[in-house]
């Protein structure tokens, strides 16, 4: 399984935590909610009720016990039923080990995960509650404790997801560690023109082994995972930067901007221009 371990050297790490309650749900429903994004990763865990989630252009209905992961910067709309109960945990990138941004996108199902039993949801919520209570008293609750509690939360959630992915659960520890090394290497080299042969060489493994591991964990090839990592960065720069599409394409390793546009549309479902315009419209409407 993936090991969520941490190096506690980042001073800018922060959490955003709140309970999901009937009062908050009704207030949210009356606010005319719209698609929005956050500068942090967010996880909803429901112990009661249900709702719907709009993300990636799709609407998913869900019922507790349920967990839903929203990656940083992902446009979404979470709409709970009035009786929904649980917790929301938001955490910044600093809470993730180097090179594991892609894991938040792929290690957890985009439509959420039905938890095996209410007990799993209760344990996840118990961790978030400890974080919430501890954050109000900085004198007795050090950042190290926060990091390790978030690590425990993600580990427990990932184990719950693995129960729905038997192929991933059967991988050896060595294969999981190789996959983590691959994601870290992608974070370091996604702007390069490396072929998969170079990645396999740097990781000291065969392309076949790397491909098999990615297929079982991500359900896609290493090349597709690399392209998706590039598109994560492309979306960030299109949404928050002013660089031209051609400049972004070249910086991400696409010598032909038209090929970048095709790849972006294949992964994101929009052209780079349409995506930038839609994000600008969201910001203007807030």
C-alpha cells in the first residue's frame, strides 16, 4: 500500500476543518452555490445522509457512509442533503510527501468511495475531530502531531479505497515503493522530453514492470500518467497565470502547441483557451 510519510520542514502548511451539520447544510443550500475551487485538497467524510457532487463535468449521487476527495484546484460543487452529517478536512500541499500530488488525483476514486461500514467513517471522523479540537489550542498541539494525524487519516482512507481495488491491494510493498518513486520522479521531470525508457532507466526497472504497476494502481499507462501530471500544471497556469498557451506548452515539453492543445482536450475535456475563459468567468462571478 502507499505509505503517507512526512518530512516536517514546511512552515506554510495549514488546515481547513469544519463539521457537516444540518444548520451548515441549509445555510449552504440557501446561498445559491456554484462550481468553485480551493487552494488546498479537501476530503468530505459523511456518517449520515447523502448528497451529490459535480466534478469533471459529471454528477455523482452518494449516500453515507461515504468519502469524497477533491484535489486542489479542481472545480467542483458538493451539495449535501439537509440531514447530512460528517466532517470536511482541507489540507495544503505541504502535508503531502514530495512527488505525491498525482496520488491525490489518482489514489482515490474521483466519484468518491462507499466506505465498507459506518465504523470506517466514524474512525476517519474521529481523526478529523481531534485535528479540529487541537487546532484551537496551539500551545498544546504541535504541528508534528497535525502531520502525523493527517498521515493516519490518508492511510486509513486509502485502505478503504483498496478494498474496492483488489488488483492494487495485491501489489507487493516493493511495487508500491517503486510507484511512489515514479510519481516523485514525474514531479521532478514532467517538463522534460523524457521517454518512458528514460524513466525506467532512472528507476532501474523494466518498462513492462512499470507499466504493469501503473495499470493496476492508476488504471492507465505510465505515459498517460505523465501526460496527466503535465495537465495538472497546465490547468494551474491557465487558471492563475498570464503566460500564453504557446509558452505553457513549450515549458511543459510540447514543442508543437497544437499537440499540447489536443492532449489538453483529451485529458481535461476542453481546449486550453476554453478552459482559461471558463476559469476567468468563475472568478468574475465570485
